[in-house]
């Protein structure tokens, strides 16, 4: 799908591995919200189940021949992204109906390196404000400042990413609004597995 990279404000990167039904629901919501200032990269990380090529006309679907893990898949997206800011979404989670609109608005208003927002836990019926966890999907990041993920890490990959960012003198802004909905109860979730180790 050809996109004028000069117009891209936000690149959304989503690794995908065997979460078909949840991912279809998420993609439909993303596509409704998507504008010409937004590009979406779905990185199929060697998935053995249904492919998502039916979304090719609206987003960039990239198929990897083998499963390399979420860090590798995210790095593929980072290297292809042309947006001023980058957002990460996990393929089994969900976004609010104003996710893209709010992010584009804040990009126009602010210029910080990292812009944080609140998130909700779908299963616990909880809203997390001033989020302190290491999840990369709780913020958007200027592309020019983000590191690549450690591809040798199969767990806690978000921790390494955030620790690299903490080494830099970066400007930050916090937006007191829920934009992301985390699916904490899915057993395949990376965070679900970490919480139970």
C-alpha cells in the first residue's frame, strides 16, 4: 500500500501470532479510525493459523516465514515505520474509539519525546492512571529516540526497551485519558505469563 511518508504523523506497530479473532476485532476498530496521517504495520510472526491478508488494502501486512518473537517483529515494524511517532499495540488487546484521534491531536499540540496515557484492564474493570509498568503500549514515542528491541529476549522484552530509554535525557508528557484496553485474562498474553512466573 503506497503512503506519502511526508504526511505520516503516527506509525502503529502490531506483532501478530495466533490471536486471529481478537486481532480481527482490533483491526476493524483501527481501520475505522485510521486517517492519511497514520500507517499501521501488522507483523505476522510466522503464524500457523489464519492469515490476515484481507486487511492488506487498509494496512501493511508483513509475513515472516518463521516465528522470531515479539522483539524481532517489533523491530521489523520500527525499521519500516516513517511516522514522527510510533505506537505499539498487542494483537490481543483493544483500543478506545478515540485512540487515533486523541493521539493525532496531542501530536499537534505537544512535542515531547514520549507521551503517556492511561489504560484500562478489561477483565479487572480497572483504570490505570500515571502508569508505571514497563509495557510499551502505554505511550507513543518519537521515532528518532527509540531503541531497537533486544531480539534475544523472549520475556520481559519491554523492560529492556524502557531501560534503554531511561538512559537518555528525554522530555515526557502525561495525558490523563484512557486510550488502551489491556486484555489481562488471555493465557497467551506476555504480561499474563510474566505475572504468574
